[in-house]
């Protein structure tokens, strides 16, 4: 059974930091590109960051503030978020997409991040 379980969300003040984790199970983690998406109220879900084996990509809005990483031995992905802004407030989702065909796609349930004073 495939599971993606996010954790680490919460309430933080502007300028603060949080680290999100996504614990994966039920599939061959190293064969998947892993991504973080987010969705703010009234907005579409957007890609925040993606990591394959050795390549990372970031949305322009988070470059220099967020860092994505993965630990294949622990089958876990992370998102270190720093210098948080109120506009970073959203539900953050973990996503896994198989690198080869078929491109199986899995989603986590999401974790809420609220940036507010």
C-alpha cells in the first residue's frame, strides 16, 4: 500500500523557519521524482520544488529560501523553509512520480503551513 505522510507544518512568524518531511512507503522510492506542491485558499495547486536523484528545481517565489532534499535510505523527502512570508501560507503536499513509464503518481494528504504574526 502506497503511503506519503507529510509532517512538520504549523504556525510560524514571518521570517521564521520550518522543516517539512514526507515519509514514503509502498513503492521503490529511489525510482521516483519527489516534489512539494502547495495550495493556498482560492488558488490553484502549484509546484514548489522537485528533486530527482541529483537535480533540484524550485519555483521562482521560493528560490534562495527553500531547500529540498531526500534520503533514499530513509525513503523520506524534506523541505527546509526559511525566511518565511505570509504568502507562503498554504497546504503543502508531497508528490511522487515514477521516473520511467508508466509514470505512476502519488499524493500525500497535505500539511498546513501558516505564516502570521
